[in-house]
C-alpha cells in the first residue's frame, strides 16, 4: 500500500479530500494522492454517433471484440467490391469509434458471415460460405488499427456450408461452429482449434437430422455452466428448438431437444449472461404478425428449460443481433422495425427467474436499417458496439456504440486505505485511520437494504378496510392513519413510543366533505396543522388544529392547493421541516413533484418547481418519506421500498437511486411508510392486510466479526467483488482497520 500525506501520529495520515468525507466512512486513495469515500456513481444511458466502416454497400455484418488489443473488428461482405469478404478494425473510447483501412480476407463472394474471437490464441476467426456453398475460414491477427489474415482453409470436415453460427468456449479454449448441411440433410457442429494463423477441426457431430436453418448469433457459450446453447429453426415444421452442447477435447455432444415455439420462427439469436446459468433466446414469430419475442433458457446439466415468452417489439422485426452488457447486467437486442420504416432499434432486457422484461425500444438509426447482425460487448469501455448497414446512406456499413445505464464503483482491491477519522469538506485536509488504527464507525441509519422485520405489527382493520396514509408524532407516541373506506383520519396512542404493537385506537376525524379518497396525511412539525391529499379531487387540503396533535380539534379553513396539473392520482405528500417546500407523490406519472411555498406551511401559496421520476424502480408508487435532514427520500409501492440519496438537501433534482427492500413476506399491497425520527425504525402500512409493520433499519458492528468494504461504501460480513478486507470489529462502533 502506498502511504500518503504526513502522519500526525501512528496509524493516522493526513490527505486532501476529493469530495466530502463523512467521519467513519471507508476511504480510497486516488491516483493523484487525494482521498475519497468509497461510492458508486450512476452512469446514464448514452448512444454514440454511427461511424462509417465501409463506404460502399455492406451485407452480413458481424462484430467482435479483440480484448487483448481493445479493438472492435467488424467483418462484412463488401457488395461494392464484388462481394469480397472484408474486415476493418475499430478503436473505441467511450462511445466514440474510429475505423482503420479495410482489409480483404477473401477475394471471392462470401455469404453467411460470422466471426468469433479466440481469447487464448488472441486471434479473430471468420467463417463464411463461398459462391459454391463451400465452408471457408480465415484466422486474423490485429495490429494497431489493421488486421492481417492467414491462408484460407475449409471450415470443418465437410465442405457444404449454408447458414451457420459460431461461438468461443473460454474454459476449453475452443471454437464451436454449427451449420446447416447441404440438401436438407440436417445440422452439424464441430470444434475448431486455433494454432498460429490457421485452424484445425474435429469430427462433425449431427445435432439435428431434419433440415435446419441457423442464424448468426444462434449459438452462445455460457461460462457459468461451461455449456453452449444452440437455438435453430427446424425447417420441416418451421418450429424453434434448442439444445445444450458440451465440448470435450476436439468434439462436442448435445443434450435433448427443447422446443420453445411451435409456429413459424425466424431470426433466432441467443445472448448469454456469463455470471448465471441463463441465456435469452430471441426470435421473430411469423404467426404473431412477425413480432419480436424472447424467452429465458435455464441450463441444468446437459438440459435447458425455456420459460414463457415476452414481447420486445410490437412491430414486424427484420434482422437482429444480441449480446450481454456485463457492467449493466442487461441483455441487449438490436433489430430493425419493418413496421416503422425499417428503422434501427434496441431494447435492454432484465432477467428475473425464468422470465425477461424489456425496456421500451430505443431508436439508434432513423434511416432504413438492414443487416443489423453484429453486436459485441466491449469490456474495457463497458459499452456494446453494433454493426449494421444504412440503406438511407447508400447501404454503407456502419457501427455505433451504446452505453447502458449502470452503476460504477471506485473501489478496487488495491486502493482502500482506511476510514475517515474526521469529516472534511472537499479540498480540505482530512485525517485517515490506516492499518492497525481503531476507527470509529458510526451506526448506519435509514439502511433499508439491510432492514429486518421486528415481528411487530398492528392491525387497523377495526377502523378502516382501506388504509392508505401513515404518519407518526415526532416523539412516536401517536400514530395517524388515513382511511379510504371511512374517508377519515384515525388517531392512535402508543403506550411505548415507536412500538406499533402498543397502539390503541383513540379517535377519528372525517375529511369526506373535502376528499372522498384520502391517500396521504402529514402534520406540521408542531402538530398545529394537518394536510391531506387524495385521488378524488387531486388536491391538498389544510386543516388547523387548535390543540396540537389532537385531530378532534381540527377544522378546515378553506385553504387548499390543486396538484392535478402535475398528476391525477396523488398518493402521498411530505413537507420540508421548515414548511417552505411540499412534495407530492404521483401514481399517474410515477413521479415525485416538488413545490415551493412562499408562505411556510400555507399550501395555497405553493407553486410547482420540478419533478423526479421513480419509474425505473416503481410503477404505481404509493408512499413517500423524507428524512429530517432532507438527504434521504424513500418511496414505497408494489415493487417494495426504494431509497434515494439527495446530494443537495430537499432538492429532488439531485436524487439518485440507492437501495431497495422487499416487504412481500409481510405485505403484498404496501401503501405508505414512515421512519422513526432517528432513522433506526421503518413502518410500512399495507391495505392487503390492513396492518402496520415495524422494521429495524440501523446497522452497527458485531464485536470480533470481520467486515469487508462493499462497492457502495457500506460494510458487510460477506466479501464483495472486489474482495476488500476492512477490518475486525472490537465494539458496536469500533473497527481495527485491516487488523
């Protein structure tokens, strides 16, 4: 470890803070010698500018990544140069691409082009068929921005080669190619071994006796299981089938056939998640208006189970390609939409169990797009490069880089230095506890990702069968529930503050004259005002309490504010502690809306400021909460509890998603939530069970327990990736750094 700064005393150093350093937080040393907290940064989705690869018409585009040289290699049929097989090497920085000169590897007609990168050999391998349907192959070596090829060889033990697909086995360091036999005699696969600038092949294995059709990208390797998944169309019935393949030496064997679409299926491609045992299979279903559909395949041994279908394109799709973005944990599918002027689109898929869900299609090319058959993940840049032909620009071959949204961590196995001994603003000197120091690690609050159910709850069903809003008095001795069935606010006394099982019903107050569907309730910090919002009128109503916190003393003074211009289904509300800001949660737009109040705690003085979308985490949010410092915002809905961190207090435009927690084991229809004033307890109200549930949301250290730094800056008893040992606890808030 590099020691930085000047030591004030043993096991403590001084360094300049880059960013605010809270006391007790894990700290890394940066390349310039400054120090920062361990944190994750949200990276937004971005689309680069399409760059021309081939100035003439291209076909059969294929794209791969040379990881040794950090280069993209695009292979294609140059239709402007006698259909010769051609390749170009691309340099990538972020989403910017630059391509070197074109190199011809086959001075003859090429078809069914596909390519693969052999990581062990550091070589590019290109497969294709010549005009006589003879399978050919060339091995390429990248140097700078160019590529050179060895002599052409026949691909496989038999010369007939029609549709085909290939993939690389990173465990056995072999290449597998699967192809359609000639004369409708079935499908075969064989294993290739690269040596120098040539390749040799093992014996062919028949995987299907009926005539088949294969598509570029229809074969994928899954490193987590060490298996291939081959998906293809059986042409007798045009049904979709798949199999699991296992390489042994220079041969491959296949498990049982698994059918997954018993109708005319085309354009079948596969993407594989290297970290799990699943793949996603995409295809065009011609019996369903040629829409794009996908299914998850789960590998177990030599078998594969295929889940239910999910549609990713409502229009007719054309050629397509897919890959997996490791950084984002997303499957990415590129396709042309024949129903929308053959424009180029992509979707991102997330697997959950045996199904996959997709984002809405995003346009990457407004012109007529064809041969959208190349896709490769670029690990060094954490982007996907897609190769296609632009028919709106003379059919030129092009490539574009797409960055998915993901979270980037600054922690590595080498840069952890210790914990902040004292807080420091950015640019100022900070004291850092280093190896052997006893560091103060404060208890973590509002820690919903580590929340635990206290097995403590309270039923409100005796007062309302549709409870929607929840609030607690600042000392935890009173609880208030907004009920939709009774159109009222119900008040409860807690004999043990902040323990909901000690609650007893006290009284209620009807708001029916103003709102027949109350969803949220909030009180002024001194308890002299109550605010109610509902979905019947989309309005916030203000009530004055002549006796603080006693709802029987409430009266409506005809003071209100409509939020209908922002959302027609407001489900909850919150205020800044000084009453100068109001926040509304909207179910229609899946947004949190911020309002400025020119007169504190007077809702009629409100004016709309901005909004923040929570749709990526929750569609149909129901409950909203802010911590008293305005730096934590928590939203609950059907998907669970989601926490957001605000870098600027009470400014929702600075919100970033932080963590989540599921309450499904207790409640399937959560409607509202609240936290104890010190952030150590969370309360969730559900209308499925008409019950308030209590959770613990603080984390402290366990003496004698080893802890590891996680990429989000938290400590855990489980090693993360990277595995960084933080130290050993000697007390609930004390840690011997790397001790």
